[in-house]
């Protein structure tokens, strides 16, 4: 028995904490074999009206960080902006025109909305669309972000930092199902089908101030909380961290499993690197959220500047 | 006398139809010498609530065109997307990640929201900020689009194509003040301070179908209608054409004067290349509009995917 | 018999004119199973000295076209240059610095030197290196152009346009083995192992003047002449056309077979879009050639500005 | 007198050590008011033949570093390479084609050849061409690198590290005129008009191994040695460091004055970040050098892969 306990404790005797479900268990999706929209199918006039009813004082709170060369960024990505200074038109009204070239993985930098072409289990994406079949040099023929459209729904902030009484959760804290339930209970709100669920960890206060730490690790949901959240049928799950989920995962055999659980298995979008300080400080737990992904043909996601309205 | 009338009508005897006002006549702006927001200062909870009250059936109508290599684009700009295919993470859950590099004047392609660093009269921009002082290699130190924030206000569609009983206005038709007034009267709506004014010309039906014609010329407002509109104090003026205004201007000495009237003189934003077919077909003349420019540090504008909600 | 002749003439009864050899027939290469240099292995001090002896009058003739936005370019590639204007250093000597961002498939634009990672038969490149194994997001782990080094050898111009008495060969003229032999005989030069063979078609006079025609089709060597040339063991084969070879191939079942014959099967480099007018006009048939590919880690080729010295 | 000597030696009593000459003292250039080529005018068949006579054993020594994401680079520049994997052509020979997008200040990265549009004194470049007049968004209308052509001339290595008996000169060592003269004397070579002068500091051994130190400071020529070298009328001056010259300059009021002395005042090219280890180890002090700048229209310089032949 000592031996057994010991094995259990060491993890040797346990299976891996989570395994991606086989294709047979997740395809076709509940929305049909041809579906490319996943939880986006939940969008409806009812959700829009429910959101609109939350607009009571007319305040707009921005949830997007500034896109700048000083922001934290995944080292395999870039954000470069080159000013193209004035082209002066020859007419007599001396109209000059400025613009700028931007070179960036624009779908995957800054506050960003993840589409379903972004993540895979092996070669397989949402609804078992294959990368090897859908990827071209200039975009994906299926699951492109241009199909998603704007998200207008009820947003719910779940403030785990406040629940724990801290400004910022510890570096690799895994948010539990109990945490979520306690915070919702404390905030007196309930999740509903079609919500946008937004989790405040406080980690966003490192943005632009300690980018190295912001990127190195972060607190967030893990496998259990992700699966619990997916069962609530949200359209998207967001947070004030780069991957939304705890990083690294406590199970070192797993690389960002929430990405697979949400995007690949359940067709739920992620909204990363949110700016949540103002929303949390004002204790706005329910609000209308509007997210407008750029309609980039065949892209895996979009940088966005979402807002909460209440 | 006949001769004189004829000359006046032909424009031969007249001076240039419009001249950019001198700095002394436009600076400091009505919002103060340090202001960078122009008509954005009109934003208020009242405007948001007024917009929210227009959400009655919960329908979201997209006003943004798809960003693709097949769209019409100014020949000095580009939109290129390069798929970066799967990076497979080494962990056992076989998580693959796709993204894409986008190279584009992302502030000035597709459906786009113009900020005040975009246009000049000589070296001078809105509120007499000088390009030579504010431009750096990596953006503008003043008037950057990141300052604007989302626009949530009442949108008003003025359908000039419908007024004229055509699918599409003629190639270089200049919309008059009378046209605007008649259309508003016919639609039974009135403009209010802080509105987003959106003009339907029908030109958008050429988008992606006859890009050469879409870019070559287009109908739209000219100097008179622009000045009349500016006096109504909108936050933005948009249309289903590349420059919002008639192009070329009937006065060949003028290069896109509406750009100067709106952005430089009055601090009113432009919203270009809108997708207005659905809105016009459904005769939705009043609605809540939400526009979320990407918060690109120091940029002249932003590609956007705005929506109407009603 | 009439029928048979007719069938032979129409090609219906013939097999395809050429088929890529199976891996068993071309791997390992004659330079060994680990080799990445192909005909580059021919480089030697003897070849360099032989080339140097051809420098008799000290004239340098440029063989590279200007890289500009006005040049003919494959539509799936780009060449964009964005001036980055003066950064003024703060010190008292007022030193300003200009540079420019270039966005281009720099290995495959303008006068260009093809490396072995550029072309495949299926998934297989020179010496049966597999794309699927050697390609990363940021270059090839094998066959990269940085391994090639400069080519300094005897260059031989074969002027087929002059042989035929024309300024420019017809649009899709396939240069035959007999053409090559006759031109060499007329020019009184013989090919030697390790030469750089350069073919003048006259097509280069369209460069920058009629880019559409330059790109649409072009005269050049076909399968038979390519195989004959490969047997002469050159280090490279070049021409004043985009693909060096006739395009399209007379056998419509073949896509640029010379690319496979030279780069994949025989490990011989191609030098495309050469500027050969001056060399041909001066009847310089033997010369020292120097080609210096940029040493781009893991790249498929390099834009170059080669010279002939005689 | 002791005091005076001391003051002179310490520099305390002196004014700034060097000032850029006024336009009146340097324009028009000795090559005429319209000249854009500077020391490039020295190129001649005689120089080429003189170089060719130095090719005695047929060895080619590469003087260019590999262009890679791992190389030292000025932080305001970038070198990114994105593999564009196989486009498979539909014909039956299964020809696949790979290429790569490169995003870089390609004229000013890696081993690089500086043209005259690169540097200024205030707004003024070589021969008093003004940046404000010659710069466009897409290149310079004058002084562009495409005008330079290949350099084929006698190269002379001056090995200062060997003179001092060290592998690498100290971090900010300023090479003196006496150093140059002593090294040349020791090496038994004399400079001649039209030479390419190449200085070995040993600093190149840090390349790719300690990039931070390679970029932070470096030994090299200062004002006195630069002016002495310019008087020898070389076509170019190169070294195994990023700026060729000592950095920072001992006079902190000067920002890279050799750049102005060579490029702006004297029209002499610079060749930076050379790979000189092999040349120095083999004590090859005289050789033919061939440098082939890419002919980029309107560019300030070119990445190159030069060679020495002897």
C-alpha cells in the first residue's frame, strides 16, 4: 500500500492527465460534418438582445491592449511598423497622405481572437478538417477567420484574482472548477449558453512593464476547468494572459491542452491578452461584449480591440 | 447675361471651387490646442445609450468587406498573407500551431477607418500637428490611431442610390446637399450631433467583381456636401467607396478635398470601403454602429470590421 | 501507314517525351550519398586559373539586371522596397543614416542563381533529400544556398540568336542539340568540364520593356538539349530568360523539365534572367565569370549580379 | 612646455577632434558636380588586369559571412526568412517549387557594401546631393547602389591584429596612421590608387559567437587613419567589424566620423562585417578582390558575398 501510494504520488502509475480525444469521439461536430463555425452557431438575435439589455449606463470599457513594438510577443512572431511618409499630391490643395507598412502575424499578436485554423491535434483541426488539405501558401481554404463575424453577446467577467484577494495570481497557478464556481457565486452571476466568459487573473499588469515575466509563465485554467467551461457552451473564453490557460501545464506532457479542448474539440474561440484591469476595478461582471475580428481570408485569427459596454 | 450665366455654370469664370483654410482659420481646434481626438470628443454615455435603444430585433449586419488578395487595393499598397504551417509541439498531446505573416498597410486597406495622421494640408495635420515633427520611422508621436478607441453611436444610412432609383450612382456623380436632404426626408430620419453618417452609393457591388472600375473613379460627396455634413457634427462619415468622396473631384485642381475637410479641418473620421448592400436592401436607416479600430501605436488608421445592430 | 505517321506526328501514339528518373536511377549522386554540392564539386584552382587566363583586356561586363519594382516578376513573388529615411544621430557631426526595407523572395527574383532546395521531383530534391525532412519555417536544413560559395570559372556564351540571324528567337522556340553544336562550331569554342554555359536567345531585350511578353512564354533549351548539356558537366547553365529553358515545354505534360534535369537529377545550377546583350554584341564567347550568391542560410537561391571579365 | 605637450596629448585643450567639412570645401566632388560614382570612377581595365595578375594559385577565399537569423544585427534592422513550401505543378513530371520570402534591410545587413545614399552630413550626401530631394518612398533617385557595378581590383589586407601580436584588437582600440604604415611595411606591400583596402582586427571571431559584444563596441580606424587612407585613393575600405571604424569614437562628440569621411566627403565605399579569418591566417596580403553589389534600384547599399582570389 505504501508502494501504491508512492506510485500514485509520483505519477508513475497514473495515466497522462488528459489525452486528446480520437477523431471518432469528436467528429462530426455537434453542428454537423460540414460545419466550420462551432460555437459561433450559438449566435442569435436573442443573445444580442440579452446583451443590449445590459447596457444601462452607456459606458464603454476597452478590453484591447495597444499594438506596439514594446508589447510582449511570442519570439517566433513579429510586429513591425514602418511609417511611409507623405506622398504629396500634385493638385493645388496640397493634400499629403501618410500610411504605414505593418509586418506582423496580425492574427496572432496583441489582444487576439483565435479561429479554428490556428490549432491542431496532429494534422486535424476542428471538425477533423486536415491541415494538409486546407492549408495553402496564402491561407486556409476552410475554417478561415473571415467566416466568424462579429461576436455580440453577454460577457461575464470571472475575477479569480479578487476571489483570492490578490492583485495577481501566482505564476503558474491552475484555476480550478471550484475557483470558477466560487467566484461566480460571490459575484452573483451565472453562466449561460452563448456567453463570452472572461477570466481575470491580474497577469495583465505585467503587460509592457515586465514582458519577459509576462511571457515566461502565467496562471490560468487547466484541463478540468476548461472542460467544465466548455460544458457551459460559451462562444469564447478569454483572459488577461497570452494563452488564456495556465502555462506551462502542471502535467509537463501537455502543451497548452486548453487550446485543443476549446478550439479543436469543442469549437469554442479563445480571446487572448485581454486588458481587464478597468473592468475588474469597476466590478463590472455582466456586460455586452463586442468583438470584431478582421475578416482576413483564410487566416487563423485576428488581432482585435474588443469592448465591454454596460 | 446669358453668356455670364453660362460661364458661371461652366466654372470657367470662377476661381478654384475650394481652398484649404489657412492654419489661422482652423487652429487651435474647437477642442483645444492640445487636442488629438477631434470629433471623438463627442463620444458620451448618452450617445451609447441612444445607440443601444436602436437595438430592437437583435440583428447584426456586417459592414466590413473580406480582406483578401482579390480585393481592390490602391496600387501603392499591398495585402499579402503567407501561411506559416504547423509547428508541432514536442509534448504527447501533439498540439500543432498555425499562423500567418501578413504584410500590408494594415491601417489603409480594405474597410478602413481613417485617423488624423493620415492626411495633411501641406505639412500640417489636424490641429496643426506637423508631419515633420510627429512622424518617426515607426509611427506618429501624435494623432496615432491607438488614441481613438471604439466608436459606439447611432448610425444613419443615407441611401442616395435609392433616392435616385438606381442600383449604383453614375461613375463620377457628385452627391449634393439637396440629395442628402431629400434622402433624409424620404427616409424620415434626421442627423444628430455625434452620429456616424453612412452613405450608400451602390458602388460596393463592384467590389471583388470589377476592381479596376471600383478603383478608377467613384461617385460620392464633394466639397459642398462635405461641408454641410461637417456642420452636422458627426463622429465619422462613411461610404461604400474607396475615398468616401467623389473621385476625381469635378474641380480637377482638387485632390480628394473631403479628406482635408473631414480629417484635417474638422477632425471627423472617414470609414471607407464599407459593405452596405445588406443594410440598404433591408432599409435599415437607423442603427447602433460599433467600429473597433485596432489600437496600433502611432498608426494613421486601421482596417476594421464594423457592424450595424438593430 | 498514313495513320501511323499521323499518330506519330500528333504525339498521340508516343509516350511522354521525358519522365523524371526514379530515385534509384539518380541517388546517391555521383558525388556521394551525403553530397549537397553537385556540380559545385567541380570547382578547383585549375578552373580558376583557366578562367583568369581569359582576362586579357581587363573589361568587366555586367550580366545582372537591375532589381526594381518595374522588372518582370513571377506573379507569386514580390519585390518591394521601402525607404527608411534619415535617422539623425545626436552627436555634433550631424551624421544621418538612411536604409531601406526590402520585402522579396530575394533568392528567386531578378537575375537569380538557383540552388538545389528550389526544385523537386515530388517530395525529392537533389540527392534524394526530402522536402518534408529538410524544410523548416525558416529555411532548409540541407541544400541551402549558403553552401555553394562563389563560382569562378570559364564562361562560354552560346549565341543561338546570332546563329539564327535574329535579334530574338521566336516565342516558344526549342533550342536543339544541333543548334548548340552549330553555334559552338561557328564560334570556334568547345565546352569543357566545369564551365558556366550561357545561352543567348535575345529574349532579354523585352526586360522592362514588355514584361508581360517576357513572362508569358520564352524560347530556350528543352529536354534533349538539357540532357546533352548536362553530359558536358557544367557548373551552371544560364540564359537571358526567366526559366533558362523553353516555356512552355512543347510537351504540355511537362512543367519546366530542365529544372528537374539540371537541379534535381544532375546537381547543375541555373542562372536565370541574365543580361546578355552587351556580351553578345561584343561577341565575347569565352571569359572569366564570377557569380557570388548571397550566403543566405537555408535559402533556395540568391539574386545575383554576376560579371564576365575578359 | 610639458604642460602644453600634456594638454595636446590628452586632448583636453583641443576643440572637437574633427568637424565635417562645409559643403563649399567638398562640393563639387573632384569627379564633377553631376558625379554619383566617387572613387568608383577609378575603375579601369588597368586595375582589372593588375588584379588578375595576382591570381597565381587559383584559390578563392570567401570574405562574406553567412546571412542568418543568428547573426549580429543592428537592432533597428531585421533579417527574417519565411520558407514558402512546395507549390506542386499539375503536370505529370511532378515538379515542385520552393522559395522563401526574405524581409530585411537587405542593403544593410550581414557583410555589406555601403553606397553613397546611406550616409549624410545633415541633409547632404556625397557631392552635396540632398536627401530631401533624392529620397522617395521607394528608393533614392540619385546615388543608388545600382550605379556602382562590380568592383574588381587589387585587394590589400592590412593585418593590424598580427602587427600587435594579438588574435583580436582591444575593444575600442583606435588604429593609428603609424599602425597602418608599420603593418604595410612589415607585410612589404604598398597601397596604390584604386585598391580595396581591407583591415583585419580579429573582431570577426565574435561573429555568431558573442553577438552582443560584437555589436557593443569594436576596434578600428578613427579620423586620422581614415583621412590618411582616403588620401591613398582606394575604391573601398573594409574590415571585420560592423562599422569598419572604431566604435564608439574616442571623441564622444563624433558619431562614426569615418562614415562621413569615406562616403560623404571622399566618395569611398565601405565594406562591413567582412570575414577575414582565413585571409589573415594564410597571410594573403595581396589578391584580386571581386565584390558584386546587388543592383537594387535606388538602394543605399547591398549585402554581398565578396571573394579574394590569389
